[in-house]
C-alpha cells in the first residue's frame, strides 16, 4: 500500500494524495504509542479512511476506502518498502500433505535487505528500524 509501479518498472509513491497522507498519518500515532492496535483505534476515532488499490478484476487499479484493519497496519509497519528498500526471504512457501501451498511469514532477522534506497520511501530507513522494537515487544505469542 502506498506505492505504484511505472511503465518502466520503477517504484514510485502512489500519486493519489489521499494515499500518501494516510501512510504519513499511520506513522504519527504509532510513533506516539508504539502500538499497532492504538494506531488502528486512532484511525477509527478520527474517521480516517484507509485507501487501497484493487489488485484484480474489472476494477483493477481503482482506489477503494475502508477501515484500517490490524493486520494491514502491521503489514505496513513491518514492510521494508516503506523505507525504500527491497527484502528477500520475507515469506516461505511449503506444500502440505494434501498438495496445497502454504505461505508463512518469516521473522525479520533472516531477511536479506537488498537495495536500501532502491526507490523512494515514505519514511527514512532509521525510522523503519525504530518501528521494530515496539512491534517486537507487542507481538503476541
């Protein structure tokens, strides 16, 4: 959320001002509280819609708004792309006995961060690193 790719495969900030403002707003309550849950409550209390782009179907690329969900907030705060970096190894894919694919998240430590400052980011890398401490402290078992 918050980024788009150009025709020449560059990653840029979403040109929609509402999307940019929402991402910036997300950082303020989180920096104040250090809690994703408190950030989601601030969105709801202040009636801030959470815009996102439709990924598939006839409305692909269109902007829709809804409530910020806890898992969306966590994903945004954990994502190295917000600091302008690419990371490999964020998920692992395995196959179950039934033959289904299963995707699981991997803790941040073994990720391979490649290309810091590879594209424009919403926040500086140092701020992204500061997000990790409270996120880890509030992580549920």
